[in-house]
C-alpha cells in the first residue's frame, strides 16, 4: 500500500487550506471522528480555510449551519464555497428576466431565488409559461419526480434554446457504507446526450470553483499566492484533478471515495497525482 | 430538399423487405395512413417481409397482436424480430441458473420468463436474494420507479459482477407530435457510465438483430442473399447504419424520427448514407 | 490472484475452438511456447478450430503462411477469419464502382483489390480523382505517412459523403515487453470525432466477426450450436466481451494483454466475465 | 438566415473587448479585411482589449510580432493571452525539477524554457533520461514526427505517472478555404483515450483562460466587472461557450469556423447562445 504522511506535518507547510466537505469533513454517518481537532488547530495557528464543495442542495448559510450543528462552530457561511454559488452568479450575469426552471429541493430553489429572477420547479412549467423559461438549472437529485421531470427536462430543451446549468458535476455520492446514490451530474449528463445540447457545468474539477475561493482568500490575505494553498480531498477526479490544474498543492485522504488499498492503482491508472497522501484530514 | 423516389419502385427491386416498426409502420397516433396497402402489395407480389424492431416491451406475439388490432392482419408473430428476442437468447445461452433481475413492464418479464430462469423485477431484489442474481436486463422505460430502481441498479452492479443486458439501445422515442420520452437505452447508458461496467447491447444498429432476421429468411428462401434484402427505416443511427453495416440496401423514410427538410443535413453530418430515400413506406 | 483451470480440461468440453491470434497463439517474440501442442491435440481429437483475428494488415492466406513459417503447419487459410474479410465483404455488397481509398500496407491493399474495385492508397487521391472516391477504409497503422495522410483523411471526409470503414477496432497492440504501438482503430476514432461522421467498425467485439466464423463452422458441422463453441482470448474488451455477447463460452488467458495479477481487478471493474480462466492456451 | 447586428453598435456597449485570434482577426489568408479599423476605433474610444487565443505554438511576444507585421501596430505582447501561458504557469507552480518533455515546434519549447525547467522535445527522451521526465506537454501539431512521437507519448505515459498537459484544446484548424489540419487537441485526446489517463487541458472553453485575462483587466481598470466585457469569437464550442460560462456577454462572427447560413442550426443544435451575432468584427 502506498505510504502516507502525517496530516499535521502537511498543513504546517501552507497558509491556507481548502477542504472538500463530503468524504473529508463528514460522511454519511456524521463528522469524520476527530476532525474538530483539525479546525481547532487551524484557528490556533491562524491559518485560513475554506470549504469548497460540489453540494448545491443547500445555500452556504444552510451548509454552515449543518456543520455548526455537528459541533464545528468555526465554520461560518463566508467560509463555504459551493458550486451552487457559481450557478447563481451565472444567472445573475447572464439571465436577465423570465423564469428559471430548476430540478432539486426547495432549499436549492430558495437559494437561487435571491437572484431576483422568477425561480420555479420544472414541474410548474406548462404550456402557458414555457415560452418565458430562460434557463434550466440542475441543482440536486432530490425534490422532484424522476420519471415526470427528467422527461420534462428533455422536452423543454428540445422546444427552447436556453442554457442548461449543472450545479453539481458529481455522478454519484455515498449514502451508506455499501450504497451510493445517483447524483444530479449523472442525470444531467444523460439529458445532455439525449438532446445533443452542450450544458454548462460548475463544480470541481472545473477551475471556476477554485478561482472563486482564491479571490476570497486574496481579499483578506493579499500576499497569499497559489503556492501557499493546499486542497484536501477524497476524490481524484474532482478535488485532486481540479486543485492540481488550478496550480495548488493537493492531498488525498482515505475517509471517503478513495480507499487506501485502491489508491495506488487508481493514481497510476488515471495519472492524477496528489502532492501528498494522508490517512485522513485529522491532526 | 433532398429528392425522393417512389417506394413501390424501390421495393420492386428486392425479394425481402425488413421494416422498422415505430416511425415506419405506426407512430404515436396509430398506423401510418395507407401502410396497409404496402402489406397487401407485398402479399400479392409474394415478397417476404419482417418487422425488425428495438421494441422489447412486449413479446413478438403481443407485438403481432397489436398490429392485427390496428388492421394489419398479415403480420404474424413469426414475422416479428425484436431486440428482446436477442436478450432472451443471451440468457438461454449464457445464464444457467439463479435470478434474472429486470427493469421494465410485466409484459417484458413474462416474455423472458419462458427461458426457465427465475425472472424478477429489480424491485423484488433484496439482501436475501441479491447473491443469487446472475444477470440484470434493461427491457423498457416503464413498469418501475425510476428513483428507487435506477439507484438500485447502480448498487446491484457495484456489489455483484454480473452481466448487464440492454434490450433496446434507443435513447428516446416520440410520444406525440411535440414530445419524446427517454428510452431504456439512455437510462442504461447513464448507469453504465456511473458503474464503469461494460453493458451488452442488443438492438439496431447492432448486427445481431440483422443476423437473426437473415437466418429466418434463409430458412424459408435459401437462395436469397444480402443483395436481395431491403431495410426500411426512419432513423439514420439505427435502421440505416445497422442495415448498411450488415451489407443490406437501405431506404430512409420521413414518417418518423427524420424530417424531409433536415434529412440532407443529417446525412452529410453523419455520413450515414441510405441507398434510397422515400417520403414513406406507403405504396 | 484469481484461480485458473487447466486448458486441456476446458477444451475437452467443446467441439469447436475459436482462437484470437496475437496474445494467444503468438506475441511480439514469436509463438507462445508450447502452443504447437495445442493444435496437435485438436487435430488428434478431431476438434474444429478457427483463428478469429482483428489483424487486417494481411490476407488470410498471408496470415496462414506466417503461422506455417512459425511451425504451425495445420493452420490453413480457410481457418483464418480476419476483420479485413468483413471490410472486403462490405465493399463487395455496398460499393459498386469508383475508387476505394485506404490507409495501410500494400499487403492490405492487395487483399481488398480482389473485390474488383479500384483500390488506391489515400496518398494517391488528388483533386482529379477525389470525386470518384466512394469509400475510405482504415486497414492498418503502417504503410502511410501519418501527418500527411491522417490530415488527408479528415479533409476527404469533409468533402465527400462516403462510408468510412474501420477494419480493426483495436486501440493499441504490444510490440515488445514494454512498449505498445497505436493501432488503426485509435487513429480512425480520432478522425471520427474530428469529422463528426459515424464510421463502420468491424472486428471483435462486434458480433459480425463471430457470425462469419459461426457460418463457416455450420457449413462443415451442421449440428454444432453456440453452446459447443469456446472463444479463447487475451483481451476482455474484444475477445471475451464479443464472445459472450454472441452467446459463446469464453476463456481468458494471460499470455497477452491481460496479466494474471491484474485480471480480477479488471474483470470486476468492467463486468466482462469469462466463463473460464487459464494461464495460457497451451495444453 | 439569422439576423445580425452592426459590430460597432455592439462594442459601444462594453468597456473591454476580448478577441479570439484565428477566424476573427486573421485567417489562413492574412488579416480579416478592415479589422485594422476596429483596433483604431478601440484606441480612439480608449476601450481596453485583449487577444485570448488557444494558439500555443508561439509566445505572446512572437504572436504580437506577427500581428504587428500584418499591420496591427497596437497589439503589444501584454495584450496577448494564450493557452500556452497557462501551461507555463502550471509548470512553474507544479513541476519543480527534472525534465519537461513536449510535442511541438522549437518556438513553443523556447517559450516554456523560461520556467527554468529542463525542456526537451519528446524525441530526445530515451532510456537514460526517461526516469527524470516529470511532465509531458502537448503544445502544437507541428515540429515532430507523428508516427514516432505519438507512439512515444503513449509509451512514456504507460511507464511514468506524470501529468500530461494540453496547451490547445482545439481539434482542428483551417489552413485554406477548403482544408483543415488536425490540431494537437485531437492528437492528445487520442492518446488520453489509449492510455486511460486524465489529461489537464487549458485553452477556451476552459475558464482559466478567461480568469487570466480578467485579472489583467482588473489590474489596470479595477472598476470593470464581468458585465462590462465582451468576448468576440467565431467558434461556438470554445469562444462562445467559454465566454458565456465565465459570465461574459459574447458575440459570434462569421469570418471563421461558423458560416452565416449554418449558424442558426448550430446554435439550436448545441444550445450555445451568443448574446450578439455580427457578420464580422470589423467596425
């Protein structure tokens, strides 16, 4: 098995740490045991940190609250950067009026709502209002009827030339030790292939997530550059690939998607090379 | 617009005609008007014909009955070759015991059943019987709960190294003048990508469909060869591509997926070239 | 490591054996040591056998001669089924006149030539004769200038709506213990993506290869059915997948592309399941 | 045909203009006639502008000189942002020592050289120095032997787990009114599929190109935001898709890859929607 390093010795080399959420800080059972020590240590060392997550099911405020409830008091909404924020920014910049239809939970709707557009679940689109729909956003795999609404999404995109935005590029996510659930990224990918349209995808490994976080860092610590930032992730194809491409050092941990005994095979097969390898993000 | 030929003058050049079903003989509204004349003409001319369809939702017996009810009395079950028959042949040859789980309607189940295996809807698979499942068959997009059972399909294939068979390779099919419905081929494709497994696909353009029909032809007309057979279809990527590859002459008709005013663009863009082009399969 | 069975005990269960060539009978160093015993045993037992290969660089006659020179005297040209034969059959059935341009060695040209068409290397196509080109065939990765002729292939397919046929679907093949060479399948795939055209691919795993071999078997042994035939291969994605799909039992051997210590991982990752697993095809 | 707007009336709405190079400013014949007026107008109006190009064959200095030679005197090296700059930044940040092997012209080599690494053409890699190679960069389709070096690239990536960087994501580029040439993006894509590795791609539509340009803009005009910037391009899949995703307004012009009579079909088929449509970028 591939050798690992002590996580504390790794983060001591950086001024700012970006954390993936699911598989690094928490998993389907709750917090990764001991992870609270990591955040206490970061606060004590006055290192800056951000949660950079492909979870678009809730707003940064709601995501921060969920961390607080689990006992991670330091994680404030301004520390959370989600792919949903990029979807929202896109709508703010590019869609000026009309209806934004979405697939996802009401929580994700509420979050997009603040952009001033008329945000409606896809199920509320009908012959009367379809001509006003100016964007379709794939937010989350829950909150809608797959049969009804995935078919509806295909037909909406056949009838209207509008941008389709995918706020979470993941294909699947773990829901128990044994089982995964299909994520909205895979559902959107299927519809992209059926319709032949080109969707706009946010979320790691896309670099816009990292640009967003990097700009926040530079606002408070203008001397920091990419060499000073570490990305911590459990997934080679999103966290590590995206972090590497953006020019950050990266660390792969084994508390989520990648298992220690598979890691070497996967790294060699994909050529996605983390800078460091640690058992977990616990100090 | 691309020029068309008279269908009767085309079929007069061949001894055996293969017809796609949906978009050629019938559509969402019923029979293509006048198509009964084509079959009367074929009977009168003593030309042989077969329906070669990717519709695996029902058995050839049921498919033939549905044609009979619409007034096409000559189409007997032995004239119908469906991709479901290939799935059934695969199970007969390659899966010797245990459970075959399927996604689709009870009609498709009933049809597979005759193979002597224990055929169960995927929804009936649980922790007690999962270890006996020796194949998963994607038959039809109806008859199951997409959210529950597509997630279940992903997890079954993660836990068990078993063949996954797709009895209908289509991505979508028309359900009205304006709307299409996602077909089981697209749903299976999504799960293939999520799991990384390699699925076994039957149905046009795969040549096994044509081999199956060709062997039937040769049993009754041993002197016929591929030069004597014409494939009639409405879809470039399945009917025409598959027919061409098998070595048959092909004719594209405009009563289904391909519209007359788009045809030239699509033919040039894909390089899939029908031998003939006709408005419809009506004589 | 996954358990293996004795090859002799496996073939004793079948009447007809299909062998892949490269990685099973021979490799970059010559014959697989001891493989001559296998063919002696098959002759002695009066079992039928065929070489089913994606090698389209030479005709069956030339391929048989190359086996003979290596000491396998029993392998006659009628025992060799190559994907090039399917390309040739396609041209015979579907291309009636004009020029067939090809990428490959003169040996592959010579082989296509017998179809009576005007067969020219792509390098001989120019402004004067381009309008007569009615097909482009990708035969082999050698015998042409990659820079000149791959660019020429792209532009030919942009200017002329003609079928493009790929006689070897492989992506790469081993040329030494350490190194592989890019095969024509990968080069053709690149051009398919650039042009957006849909190419016609022959060669395993496509079932037309197996249909061709099966029909030959049935001509001499009409009582044989698919249950009586074993496919022997070193590659999961071509030999094993194709054999399985056609309804044959399959055996994976470790003298070529798949290594014993990787086999279990690859089988589980792909879900391509050989019926048997043996160290080699040597009895 | 889709309606167009006057280009001057479009740029009057923005403070900063990003131009694609090939197909917008110049083409295979030289400058787009009249384009010099556009730059004179921009200077006169004191609007800022940048050339944002996927051309990694030469450095910004060399690219600017080539514009100067054609008569566009205002285009200085600091106005040119190429995907090669991102490849160089990646190497600076992520590859600390050893050899960087590249495929491309010596000009592209010279350009990477400044990063202090040991930059060698792939043809200079052999058994003695292969263990020191820490990155492979695909810069340009010229300057190497396709047969020798594409095969060498496959084998290098099989032997060494190193990052592979693609400095130009394009598949093909026009070289005359009739003909295109295969670009390094397509060659790299073929090798990515053969090896199964995940390559790092820079160049439009990837947002890192736009981030790079945007940061330059903000250094000189800190009040400018994304709403004030227009991206001008001839290609839906790179310029328009990338600009849209980054949150910029976009304009499609017909002097390059997209033709006026095809535009509506392509826009509807892909769902990639330019904000404006103009015949050319000439005022």
